[in-house]
C-alpha cells in the first residue's frame, strides 16, 4: 500500500429538465449555496485555466499529427475513415497517451465505458438494478421530523435526507445500544438554507416509522446556516460513548468548504428517552493533503463555478484493531484533474473502437470537454490513531477508486465486510459526469439519473473490482419530482446472511419537489442479493419506511406498487409509457404475490431461526 509522502449550455427542451434536476435534485450535501448554482450556470466555461494546472507532463503527448498504429487500428475498428476527420480531430487524436503503466494511475478507475453501461442500464430499466416501485399513496412523512429546528429553536416540519445508524465498526451491523437503535440524519426546514445533523432513536428491532423519536440536534440549538453539518458515520467506543464522524461545512465564502470531523458523545437513557448528555473532543481530522486528495485551497485557486469540491461522508470501519475512514474526495496532484486527462486512454476502458468514438465525442463538444477537464471524483481512505474518544489522523493512502475525466462526484461511500471480502458502495448522479448524451437520455426516459455503484476487494486498502463488471448496483426508476423518488442509498448487512444487504434511502427530493406538504422522508428499505460471482440483483422484497434491521417480520409487500398509477400521485408527471416498463410491473406483481405467500408461511411458524431466502426478482 502507498503511504503518504511528506509532504452548457445544452438548453434544448430536454436540457431544461436536466437543469431542473441539477438544481432541485441535490442532496444538499450541497445546500442552496452559490457553488452548486454557479456549477449549472457556468458548466460551459472554457478550460484554459485547467490546462495550466495539469499534472501530467505534455512531453507524454504526441505533438505532431502522426497517428500511432493503435489509433489507426481503433479508427478502422470503429469504421471511421481518416479522410472523414478534420485537421483538429486528427490533431487531438495524435495526443492520445496509451501509457497504462503511468504513475498517475491511482486506485481502481471508474471508466467512461462503465459509466456508459450504468447509464444504458438506467435508460433500459434493467430489472436487475432498478429500484423497486413503491405505492405512493402509502408513503408517509416521518413523524419524528416534526421537531424543534436547530437554527430557529422552534418546532417545524423538517425534511430528512442522508441518514445513517450507529454501527458495529467490524461487522457493520446495527448496534443494540441498551435496547435502542440509534440513527443520525441530516434535517432542515424545506426551502431554507438549513442543513444540520440530529440524533434519532427507536427500540431495537422496531421497524415502525411512527415509533422513531428525535433526541434533538447533535450540537444543540442556535445553529447558523453558515456552519452546517453533513453526512458521516458512527460507532460505539469501549467505554460506551458514541464516536460520531461527520462533515463540517463552512459556507461563509458562498462555497462549501468541507472538513472530515469527529465528536465524542455521551448519551443518557431515562424514562424511555435518549438524550445527549455530553459532547467532547470535537475537531477536524482531515481536509486533504494536496497530493492524494485535493485541498480546498487547490480547488479554490482554479474553480470558476463548474468544479465540484468534495471532502465529506466519512465511513468508519475497523480492521485488525485499526480504525479507518473511507470518504468522498477529489484527486490531488498525484492524478490531478485537467484537460490532459481526456487524452489518458486508461480513463476510457472498453474496446478501442468504442473508446475512439467516445474520445471524438468528448473532444468535439465544448461542454463535455469542460466536464471531462474538471472530473476527478475519488473515494479515499485514511487511518486513525488509537485514541477512540479523541482520534487524530494517522496515515493517508492512495484512493480506493477514482474517476478522472469521467465524473466529479461519487458520494456517501460505505464499506461492508461479507465472506471475508470488502464491499464498497457509493451513490452518484450521471449528470455529475461527462456524458451529456447519456444523462440527458436518462432524464428523458426515466426523469432522473441517480444510482448506486459498487466494488469488491479482498483488501480494504486496494484491489477493488467493479460489481457486475461495470460497478452498477442500483438505477433510479421514477422521475425526480415524484413522491416515490429515492436517493442517498446506504446498504447495511442483513443479520445471519452473507448474500444479502438491506438498502436504505430517503424518499421525495427536498424542498417539496413532489408538491406541497410532501417532505423528504425515509423510504421503504429493500433487499439486494450479492451472488458468489460478484454480480448483484434487486429483489422485490420491501420493508416499512425507515427499517434498518431486516428479519422475518420486516417484509411489507403492500408498499410495492401494483401498477404504474400506484407509483405516482395525482398531478405528478406521467410515467414513460413503454413496453419495458409495463413488462417490469407485470413481473414485479408476480414476485409480490410470491413473497406474500412466503411471508404468510413464516408467520405461521412459532419461531424462525434464519431469514428465508426471498423470491428472486424476475428479469
């Protein structure tokens, strides 16, 4: 393992939907700040400033118009005659860098070919990866989110989005904390610059949404919109205290200055209520090192509005007595963003014939060139010192996954250990990527472009391979402005099973995206099977909203939609009417009946020692 060195404008009719998605369908990891809005407005900016900051030497690029034999062969394989190319295209082709052994290769690359496959699976509604359709009329706002707001101190009806439970740091299982399950969530008043984290609790094993209670904001009342807290993770220390890892966000400059941070919490349980009795050792752990991970100052020095900044969403896991944080970041100078990444052949993947077409598409489109120049999303990892209650940075490692040129945002990473392997999951939006044609088509066919990616490795720190060959695990299935739209997928282990994960998420995009009164709430959870050959498939088995612990009482198939009308509410946009969608609903209804029979059989037994294997999703 590598230790740390000391050291757009496409405003056609279809693009209007894309613009709405970019503004409305934000997890507000990026709150309503100038940074995200300017990203939309300036996405078509020139990239001359990026060129001057590229790390890879221009000496590696062919400076004349002689094409390498591999390029000539790729053109022939793609049925592209050289005589059909412009001088500019030939000049661009002559700069391709085929050096796949370059030191710039860091971590597993999420390639453009894989990105395309994820987009195509979304567009084609591949049932192996499509999020189940939920019965919109049965979805409820979470009662516990009617509570005192961190900023105003007054009771208000809050949105709830990114949520995580207190987990065992080794297994990822939900912790039984003196008879309770504990969760931390981002919450805030809809359509306000209000993003703070709260503690919630429920009896351990209780899967009723209505029984969750709010213990209040993690850092009390009187919070400022300038200082926000975003997503993270939490575990239990040996002394019974809670070690919370989260993201401190300073928005004073109209941007989102993100810092991976921690605080130690002492809880008190009395008369059936959980409260925060003590907060201590609150501090920043990591803001980037510049080499492996981009710092805020690096980002700020070149950002003109189109570039995402990321240093957030730390997920804690313990291996051999050592705690690590896996987090969302952007690559540093070791493999930095820049226009030269467009000429780096290893970023494309797939066949040379397809890659040469993609190369010509990207270099021939100003906006795609801009997006590719800024793309440098990464999933990073650091280790912590042994002081559980007051951890400091120990070491910095090469990123686990990077996506130079392909995507500028892969967020909320989450690692689960099953069968001796490490399964790495992270959410993403296709419209944070380079392929305009792909995510615009997803918007047209689905009405959204979000999903969940996944990789697997025998080693926490390296060697990750994409699940399903392309990292695709989940694809959105309904428009972003439907009540049943979901995001921020967070898988957790299923007790007693090494081939299943329970996927949690929030439902209904923030700011009343689905209409007045429809606040962001916790979605029904559902099962995903992980097969021995590193493939996955979504099962048509869903639970109550906000369920984190799957057992034989969890399944609630009544929350599955029986037809397309049940998946949407009156007044919401019509669903795409195509044969694929109708076929998918027909198969889902059949699976729903099968699971109902299975659930009935389970209930007739006096005890169930092991969770039954759910019905396989038909596809």
